[in-house]
C-alpha cells in the first residue's frame, strides 16, 4: 500500500505541473482550491443527484472522445488527453 500511495502522490504532482496544458487553463486558474473546483469538477465527472454530489466512475468527460454528456462505450478511454496524461507521467 505504501508503494501505491507514493505512486499516486508522484502522479498527482506530475499532473499538477501539467494540468494547465492538459485542460487549456491559465496558471491563475489552478492557484486557489475554489477556482480549481469550478474549472475541473465537471470534466472529471462531478455529478449531483438528489442534492448529493459525487464523482462518476464512467460518465466522465476526460475519459471520452467527443463527449456528448453521457457514457458511451464506443468513445470511452479514447480521449486524446489520456495519451498526453500518459506521456506526462512517464
């Protein structure tokens, strides 16, 4: 578990340094937690149902190519951004 936590931390740090490029936002967009939440919550799957918010595991914009607002097995894991993420974390 310690190794997985270290890998997760390293990946998060690496992606944090490149998130402005990945998401096409400015450096100031990532400085404050509230701004980050506002900018990124929808692309990474935040949904509110019956007044409760949570993250979807499949209906996520950054996981789909040409996302149309819903899960599509034919476009899942085909977002070109995922290839950039892979490059950034290697």
